[in-house]
C-alpha cells in the first residue's frame, strides 16, 4: 500500500498535476492539505474516474483537508475533537478515515504567523487538542498515522539555515515541545529519504529562487505508531513534483507499506 501526504496549495490550481501524479505513482491513499475551495468544488468526479473515494473537510477559500483512497474509505471523522476556534470560527484543518485497514489523519496545523501573535497561541492549543484526539489510536495495535503539513521543523537540520529563522515561528521550543508531546502518545517521526541533496526538505518558498537553491524546510511530516512503522518498506520526498510550472510550494511525502 502506498500512502502519501501533500499540501497542494489549491486543489483547483493543482488539479492537472494532482491527477497525473496519482495515476503515475499508483498512490493508494493521499492525504491532502490546503484545498482552498468549497466542498462542492472538490473534483470528486475526476478522482472517482481514477478509482478514488473522497472524504473532505473544507469551507471555502482557505485551509481545507481531504483523504482520497482507492483501497476503501470508512469511519470518516471530519474535524478535530476539542479543537479551538480562531476568530470565532472552527477551521477545516483535520479529517481522519480508515483506508485499507489503516487509520490516517490528514492535518493542516495552523501557521502561527508570529511569536506572540494570537495565531501562535491558537497553533499551540490546536496541537494540544490533536495530541488528545489521537492518543487512543496511537497506542492501539492497528496501524495508524497522522500525516500533513505541521508547519514545524522538528530539528535545526530540518531548515536550510537555522540562523535565517531566528525569532520566527516553525522552530520555537514551544512548537517543538508540542511535537514531543504528540510522540508521547506512541507516535514517532517517520523520516523520509531525499531524492536529492542530504536533507529531505518538503517545502520551498516560491520567492528568491528558494527551490533551485534548495533553501527548504521539512515541515510535511508523518507521525506513525508501532504497527504502521513495522510495515514501512520505504519513505521518500517526491522532490520531482516540486519542479516546473504550476507546482505547489510543497512536495509529496510518500510511504510504502508492506501490506
């Protein structure tokens, strides 16, 4: 089984590339973030033509997550139980489902914007709610993983130059401590291999030639329990999909399971 996560940065804009990528890679389950569309605008018919069922949590032009599966889709749970609201709204940032006997969560963790900003506090509250929501599945015997754009680089080596991020979000002790708390539920960070260079970055800003210069970050993560990890055959960042016209600023992270 091939499971992947990808922040597509607008499924409408990225649709031709998304469909071509699914067809060429034979991905069985794809967790998607930043749909940036209303639920009715998700191209479920086009995905169905390729054999995929869809589970969607979206609300409009921002955020939005989904799970697309061609190995079954059941027990769909949209939203984050106990999750906080921001500016009075509960944002569509999480969805989970069982696909081929594996429960997956697709998550789009709040960015945080700036240290001290209300969005930063929201990010930490959201991560605490995620930890509580996944704890039972993380400790269970069935394979389970939380995949998505976490907007956190777990280690200093997960950014191209740690000094360039001084005072910024994504690398703060509080954010990284939230990932440590998530791991205490029984999950661990599944490190993919890079297809080029020595670090598996997953995100490169569109500006300042960041991709050609490999000024990236590893913020698209897979947190898996013991049963999931025990079935892993390979994991890699599909850096090739970040290339060319019309690419997302994120690359897919792909995990192959022996099941």
